C-alpha cells in the first residue's frame, strides 16, 4: 500500500448529540472533526488494548502457576463418578420403523469383523 495514501471509513453517528459535541469541541480546539475523532479513538484503543494485555498476562500467569498432577486428577474424577448421582437418566425408547433395513445392515457389518 502507498504510504502517502490514508485509510478512511465512514462514521455514522447513532446519537446526534455526540456528533454535535464533536463539532463543537473540534471548533473550540481548532482541529478538524476527523483529527479530533481519530485522537479520541486512539486514546480509547490504547486504554482498551492495555486492559486486554493485562487480562491476557493475568491468564498466562495463572496458567503458568498451574501444575497438573495427572494421578490426583484421575483419582478426583473417579471419586466424583461414584460420589455424586448422575443428573442424566437413560430411558428406553421405542425404535422407529426401518423401511430400508438400515439397522440390519449395520448389525451384519459389525458381525463380519
């Protein structure tokens, strides 16, 4: 891309008052509305990206602190399997009609192994 070419996009204001305030501020500050809006967006993006970086750094630090103990994890899982009732209950269902005999095809394929 040509370095002298500037990127642009159309900004549509949902709130008319925001547009009016931007116009007033840009006039009082002696800068264009585009320049003022870009500066304000840059400031917001920098703040938001800093917050995101902090969140990601915190997550990475938490992951680095985690030390897995496979045997203990498996033992906890096994204890939980017998200590708590399973909230899902199986029930018999009546089979649907099988006009193309698909069930028999699968059954014969499994017997052939």
